[in-house]
C-alpha cells in the first residue's frame, strides 16, 4: 500500500465538548462525522492540563517530566533539542512535513522537524484551515505529506464578535460550574468557538475528499486539555485532563469504531508510527493503540489499567501528580495552597467570579475519588477508612510511576494544609 498522508488537527482548550464526546448541547456535526468514520477514543486523557507540556507529550510520546517541557513556551520553557518529535520520525520515513498555524512546543518550530512552515493570516481557525485546505487541494508533489494544524480556538477570551454564540438558556452547564446567568453566557459564547472549529474541521475534511485523498489519509483530531473554566483547565480533575481523540483512515480503520479503554495522549505518536510501519524509539513511553481498532473487549473486564498526569508550572509553580484508574482517581498535592490556582486567562474571565463551592478552601495533601459513585469528583474520600486499601494501592502505583520516570518530586514528603 502507498504510504498514507497524515493530518493532525489540534484545537486549544476544548476538552471533550463535542456531540460525539457527550456534550449535551453543543452541535458539532462535522467532528461527529469524522469520529463516526473511524475510531473514537471515549476515555482519552492528556498527561498534563497545560498547553505546551501536553502538546509536547503528543509529539514525543513522552511525559513532560521525561521530555523536559513542564511549562509554557511563552513563559520561557522550551523542549530540549535532543527530543525527537513526530515530524522527525515522518521526515526520516520519506514524508514532507508541514506546520499550519499554531504550535506551542518549541520556540523555533523548525527544531521539531517541520520542513515547511506555512504562512497563514494569523492563528485563528478560519484562516489556518483555509491555508491548509488550499494546500491539500493544490498539492502536486507525489511524496506523502504530514500536516500539523493548530489554531487559537477555543482559548479564552470568548467575546470575539466573529463567533455566534448559542442560546444561554439552552446550554448544558457542567456540574463543576455554578449554574448562573453569567456562567451560562460564557458557556454560550464558548459554544460559538466550538461551532467555528467544527465548521472548519468539516471544510478541511471536505477538501481532503474532493482532492481524492480521503481513502489514503490518516486524519487525526485531538485537543490539548480541558476548557477555560474554573475546575477544568489547569487541574487534574477529569474536566482538566480528559480530551477528545479520534483517528480516521478509511483504508484501514473500520467505521464506527468506539474504544472505551483508558488511553493517554502519549499513545498518539506510537499509534501513528505503528499504523505507518515506522520503527519507534525505545524512549517512547506511550503504547500503540492499533490492536484496539479491532478489539471488542469489555473495558471493565480489563484490570490494572491506569493513566498518569502531572502539573508543574503554568502561570506559577503548582506541583501535583495523579493516577486514574477506571474506579478511582488519586491526586497528590506537593505544596500547600487553595484548592484551585486559576491561570491568568480564567482569572480575568467572568467565570472567575463564580467558583463552585466544591473548589473553595485549602487543598489537602491527598485526594481520592470513587469514580463509580462520584464521577464528578466532589467527595474526597482519602481519609475514609473504608478506602484505606484503595489509597494504599494507588499511592504505591504513583510512587512506582514517579520512580520509573525519574520524577524530580519522587520521595518528596507531602505536608497537609491541616
């Protein structure tokens, strides 16, 4: 088979707010269609709820604590030159590599292996997708291509007049947000950005099909982390780390594939390399998900499955680690402070005035949530004797992960606020 083209689209701060991912009120027919034509991963998580480090994990297949990118590039962080990225692998395999729009992994995107950095009229979705769609339509080169496509949406602020918001009375307000008029207004505006992303994702998919490339193009859509509201972005709760992830390749992946196993965004790189039959470096920490494309096993029957996530530097230092299984979430807080440390974009938004009671007060050293009984993570049972065994096991699991990854926080004593 001829080598397929690869398109990777990454949106900004969108979490899982698409119809196919369970949002009750936002309409995303184009992204839903892309998901239905390939594989949708319903329980995918990022390694960190921060932009640069999460995107760094996507393109290296490695945790931030391992690849060295633990903070934002626009705040002085940069990925070491020694880290191999997705474009490097594909360039070595004979691909032409392109970047359209937004990337946040390196100060100089050429160091990530992009041979061609497209000129776009800004980094907003419409302009970036227009450039990418034109490239697809006019491309004559017979070499396979890799196109990484990123844009600013759906990052705060939400009040750009180019987006038509939803009806505030009809939006679904997630349970971790206060259901009040100001929050509804913000969610409605956010939906306007999501619809803009959806419209343009459809435009790109249509351009690929019209160019006759659909059958032999791997089309991936994903998100860096959760949405820009208190209790989501910049937290290790599920709204902060659960992200959309879908892969479409009509020639190989069956339509309507739905995978409910726990997956991480470090799995994207090894999965793609496996699909393309490209050898992966041993340093890659993710796993290939290709075997799951034709697996119909019950996710609840799989024992020992877990994902790990971390938080280090956003606007300030706020070190945390977590392990999540299908049954439990265990969070370890390494410094005293409030339950929520809001990043500047959220702090300056209207939503910051309405923080849920669940997030008020001081943080404990440890948090444990029974996800079967408490999927919204409202009731910390870390001090409940009935959960002592679960806490012990998850503590040991997180300790092992930190040791294995040479985490700079390993062995650090945690002091409670109490």
